[in-house]
C-alpha cells in the first residue's frame, strides 16, 4: 500500500546542494552558513544526528572551503556513513575538548554567518563568546529560498506524499476517512484514525491531524479534542506528515449528514477561492498574487473578515517553510516551488471551512499534488 520507494538521493545530489548553498551565501554577502541538526542538515547532507544531544554538531559551509562537519567523536562513524559524507571533511572532537575553539578555527573571525533557524542558543552564544567580532543572521531571513525550488526527485517525493495517484498517501487517507462514522465519536478518535491511515499509506512521521467539528472549526488552530461530533456538524480535516523524507499537508471540510444552504454556500465560496488561488500560480507571479486571488473571492462575497490567515506556505523536508503566500511577499514564483493553497472562512461560534492542496509551479502554471473531491463531501 505504500507505493514503490523513490530512487535514493546520491552523494552528488548532496554535494551539489552544499555547493549551491555556499554560493548563495557568498552572493548574500555572508562568510558562510552554520547548519544545525534538523531539516537544513538533512537536506544538505542526508545526515540526521541523534535527537536532543547537547554535544555540538555543526555543518560549516564557507565559500572557497570544502564543507566541514564539526561532530562529536562518538558520532563520527555514523556521520561518515551519511549519503552526503563523501563531500564532507569531518572535524571530530572528544568530550573534554572545546568544540567552539575547533569551530572558530574554521571561520572568518570577523564574518557574518547565516545560522539554521533551529540552532541551539547554547551553541550560538558560546560561538559568539569565542569569536566576539562575528555576527549572525537566521538562515530563512538570509536565504529564504534556499530549499524552496525543488528538483525532479524531490517533486516526485512530494507528489507521492500527497496524491493517491502517485503512490497513495494523504489523499488515500482522505478516501478512507470519508467512509468512517463521524457522528457520536469524539474528534480525537477520528484524529487517531487519520494518523493510522497516514502511517498505513507510507508516512514515517505524522505532524498533525486536525479534526475540528462544529464551532471548533471556526478556530484554525484547533487540533482535536473531546468534543463529540454530531449530526449537522461541519468538520474541518487537516492532516499531514513526512513520507520518504518529504511532506504532505491537505485539508478538506466534510459535513455530517445533509448540509444547510448556508453551509453549502460558504463551502462553495472557499472552493472558488481555492480555485482562484490555484489559477494565480504561474512562473513570475508574486507569492502575494496567490493570496490576493484567493482573498478577493472571499472578500467580494462579504466574508473577508472571516479569512484570518495567510493563503499558503512552502513544503519540502518540513511541512511549513518558505515561501509564504501572504500580502507583502513579492518573491516571484519559480518552477519547482511547492506550497499550499488553503483559504478558509471561520464563523465564530458556528463553523469553519478550509480547503487545502499542495501545488507546485510548472513551466506554464501550477499542478496540484492533491486531488481528492473538492465539492462538499457528506459523511455518516
Ligand atoms: Zn450542518
Ligand atoms: Zn494543512
Ligand atoms: Zn498547510
């Protein structure tokens, strides 16, 4: 049921990413990038250090130097087996030695460095103490588009995480969940069903399974709780995670039994807004154009004040990352970018509707990576 495994990334793929990152850092006037364990490191090297170790592991990418990985000696053998390792020079350190002095020796003592958003303050502050004339900027501020444009192999993974047609994952989970009973069950139970389905369809990690019924649907941040779903409820379903290292994230809003005319009208409105956002996707359009296109449909119908979040976010080795489809974001769309288009309407105390697909920019428009029913689906 999990589809065929994708062709693995090669050492050359990772070497090319590290080279591209170092070049972009230089173009941005940086002396280099300091990459902490997490999504940046996975994307650049294929290496995932043990979680929650306080020992310093840091990838240093500096223009004109080979990529260097500062790594605790006891982790060095594992690091050396990472797919991207052939391009790395390992700088291992043993307990009792000063890893910051070791790192400092690799850096321009007066340089400005891009640092992974999720780097620990513990390490960054120690490095600052060791090299007081250095300065730092968050990586997504300095190079927001570093991971934004996906290559063909990445797009294949994102498609497989999303669409049933490409190998059964998030969409397949929706096709199953619409068959289960909703009425009389707590939201948390349906959420557990969804998590199980995502895993069954090949996800290694479930990041969220939102089941927001009735008035809970009017809160976009509601996850899932004890509320018992009733006949007559609108239910926002929003779920995703990682499959083969790449993210899925899709929303559909279903109704328990027959909807009222108003519920149907609001759902149609969000569907039209989602379609308008999707149609705005093409190379050269700005991110904010996607937001504007979706928002205009909702505002023109008089529901503008009830669409209370941005229209979308990028997706890749994480489920939320740049680029953001939001007013003020003038970044032009580029083929290979991948992001959500997810307008919603939230009526306080009553119900909410959200419809979300992952979309990738093609040479002449956009392609959806989710393809389940967008008309209002009724459930039991
Ligand atoms: Zn209803
Ligand atoms: Zn979502
Ligand atoms: Zn989303």
